[in-house]
C-alpha cells in the first residue's frame, strides 16, 4: 500500500495482481453464442450458426429470436431464413434451446438485388438481448486464362 499525505489529507492506493484463475472461475457459460458465418468472405450466400443454451429455456420458456443483416449505414438489408429446411424467416420466431443455422442467400429484402461487395453486420436478438458480428461480401471471382 502506498500512502500519499498532505497536511490533513491522505490517500491510500493498493496495487496488486488479481488471479486469472479466480477471474475465470466466475465466468458463466454464454447464454447465447453467435458464431462466425461461413464462408467469410462470402459470395453469393453464407450460413450463420448460433446456439441458445438450456439456461435460457428454463421452466419451458421458448425465447423470441430474430436475425437481421445490416449494411455499414445501419440499414436493414436482409432477414436470413432458418437453414433447417423450413426456410422460415428469422423474424420473431419462438425457438427451443439448441444449435441452429441461419442462411442468407446474399440478396436484399426485395429478393432481386444481390448484396454489393463490402462489410455487413448480422445481429441475433434473443429475448431482447442483441449479439452482433461482422461479415464480408466479396465480388464473384472470375478465372482468366
């Protein structure tokens, strides 16, 4: 402990190194895990895996889940679909806990225009909690001979 004193005043400062093991012991497993999309960079489509832990579904609760894709101007450009064969849009779905995959075909909301190359952000919302990651759309690569 270091003490700095002035007439009528003193300041105590305790400097020490915390234990990394103790800090890690207090960490809880993530309630929701938004994983990196693949492939990344992508063209024309990408898959976005995510997981909802059993703690979220305690007592039979089914969380409300949504996913949106944003451009760098924070404008919604797409809503991915579930990659489980249902192709259901990820907009206020009630899901059970488990592992899931969302799929974005690389097209904007109008379904006609493909995403221009650049940076996009995908955001998963589970019961109001938001999780965001970055992905990159690239140009179609053409081989030249």
